[in-house]
C-alpha cells in the first residue's frame, strides 16, 4: 500500500524534502532509478519541468503551478544532493551563492547606490555583470566582448528565446535595420533561399536555411514587440484544441479522409471555438 507522508510539524519543509531525496539516493535502501541519475542524465527532466511550469503559468492554474514548481524544485534538490555526495556543493551552497549574487547586483537596495527606474536597474545590473566577467577572466580584454557575453547568456536556452536574446543585444549594439521594411525584405530573401535549398535536395543546407528563416522571423517579432515563444505555444494549443474536435467528429479515424473533408471539419471546429470564446467573454 502506498505511503502518504506529510511534513512533520517540527521540521522545515525544505529540509524535509532534502531528507526525502537523500533517502531516495541511499546506496543501500534507495530507489534504483534515482541512484542511477547524474547531472547529465537529469538535463532533459530539468528542461521538461521548466516548460511545464511555463505552461501552468500560461493557463493561470495555481494548483497546477504549485505542483509544477515543486517538480522543478525537486530537480534543484536532486542536483544539490548529487553535488553533496561528491563533496562539491550542497543546497546551502547553492542558496548562499544566489543570495550573494542578488545582494551584489542590487546595490540600490542593499547598498548606497541609487536607481530611479527599471532602466537604471538594468544598466547597473549589466555593468556589475561585466565587472564580474572581467574579474573572472583576469582582466584580459576580449576582441569580441558582446559575442562572448551572448554565447554564455544563451547557452542552454530554448532556441527561440536564445534568438530573441541575441537579436535584442545585437540591435542595441547598433547591428540593426533602419526600418521594419528591411526585416520583411530579409524574410522574403531567406524564404527564397530555403526553397532553393529544399529543391536542391541538400538536407544540411535546407536545415541551415530553415534556421535563417526562423531567426529572421524572431526579428520581426522583436520589431513588433511580440513574443515568439508565447505565440508558438498559443498556436500549438489552438491546433490541439481544433484537431481534437476534428478527431472526435470522425470517432478517432482520420484514415482515408479527403483533404476537403478534413478542412471542412477544421473550419467548423475553428468557428465553434471562436463562438464559445465570444460567449464566455
């Protein structure tokens, strides 16, 4: 029978979670799956849990958000436990490091500096980060400081988010179109090159050109103040909602249906969802 435990009344919930994870990682009585995990093997789970947190936020579901934040916290505690087992770092060291960083980068809160608005805070944050990087590099000056900064900043980010970060920073440095017409022209240029690459049968070239198209569309989003990640996530959900209705209308059997029949059902689903949303608003 499954055991259902609650945090003992006299114990800190975070410390209790640490003890649960320690038990899971116990070499003698722990869980075989948890014992096999390493920092590297857990990477897919960290990314998955972070995306599920974002999804819960988008849906405004507090119960789901609390659960998903717990799953993400578990990943932090697991990594801390693995680090502690090798005497490298533990959860306290992780918490201390981020606390020190926050204090160091907020001198307008924890020191005597002043910051009148969010832009001043951002500039101060970037200046402190730059000083930290210079100190870590031993004071050596890079010939491509912005590129070095961006390479470190986007490492591990989802591709769309990384593209937005890169394009924003490059634009602020002056690497920018004069007007959005130039961006649209670049979109058309990249689309033409993608078509040519696909027609040539060179898959690697086509893959590169597809990336160029997507990167340029991210720049369109930046110019228009749009979030490409949010836009694509919403499109994915709309597709699933409509496809579910098409599938239900056909009792789950799409095989052998004509494109005309499927398109008609798709338009019906689209109209029905729009009508429902109008009524609910």
